[in-house]
């Protein structure tokens, strides 16, 4: 039982050290994440388009597709 109490004391001590972002920091971080997701989504869409077109062209040239 003493180990559990020690563990909980340490958890609460660490929780007090936690820095929670204010509204401005939260909105900035969220905007960065959404922007990166959008850019990566477009990148992978274009990459998929290019690779599927290339594979389709190769297969057509080989007479498979």
C-alpha cells in the first residue's frame, strides 16, 4: 500500500510541473498540425496519382493491362 501512495504522490508532483498551453499557443499548434496534414495529404495524393499512372503505363506497354 505504501508503494501506491508513493506512486500517486510522484504522479501529482509531476502533474504540477506540467505546462498547459494557453489559448493562443493551442490555436497556433493546432493550425501548424492542420497545415502539415493538408500539405502531406496533397503530396501523397499527387505521389499516388503519379505512381499509379506510371504502373498503368508500364503494364499497358507490356501488354498486361
